[in-house]
C-alpha cells in the first residue's frame, strides 16, 4: 500500500493507535519479531524500543512522509544498474529483498563491501543497531583507508606562524581563494 497509494494511509495522522498497529503489523516478519519481543525473547529490540518508535513517528507527525518514500522510490532500489560510486551492500535475512551478490556486483560495479548477516531485517537500525553500525564501519573502511593513503603533506592545511597559535582554514597551500574586503 505504501508503494502504490500512500495517501490512503491518512489514519497514521489521525490516531496514535492506528499508527502503532500499522508499525507493529505492517508485514509478517516485523509482526513476528515484535511478538517475540513482547513474549520476552531477546531480539536486539525491547518493548520500550517499540513504544518509542511509535511515539517518535506520532509526535513528529512523520509517518506519512516515511510511507511516501516508498511510493517515490518504488522499485528503484532493485532496478539500480551501473551505479559507479563506491557501494556497500549488507543483506539482512528478514529483509523484503535480499540482494544476491551477483545482482549487487552488476548494480554497483564499484562494490567495496558485501556481507550476508545472521539476523535482522527491514528495520535493522531499530532491531539490530550494533550489527548495523558494525556493517556501516566495515562498508566505509576501504574508503577511509584509501583516503589515508591518498593524503599527502602537500594537501594538508598549512598552519601559519602566528604566535597565538590561531589557524585560518582558508589558508591552504595551493588555495586560490580570494577574500573581499
């Protein structure tokens, strides 16, 4: 429904109970996860997390705009082809679309990280925040390492010899900035 008729979800803005029920039961995997949490299982998510998520959506009145994103980007993720920017793909087992490595390599020719994870799904940032943070670090690690290798002393800002130790970041070696006034 979010991908085809997001405006039909106006009840999100009319009722906190309607919003909470949709957030809890909008797909089978999320419902199963939240049911396990409320039954006392440890899933990386707590009852408090569920209440806070619904509260944040309600208080910020952001549920409709969050749903509209699905309509605006309908199918664009799985239709990606030839994206040349460095990309990292983390596949969570309960995600709606679990990208195979062969697809990720075609969609992102500059794939710098690919990993299949043992748990998590569509709301990985919510349900598995530590695991997602580890994946984000792993995905960016090659970029950080290559940036460190490319940095050279000639590209770093030059500190002037003022005795007060102040530094003007616009004064860089090779800078062609002109200052008015």
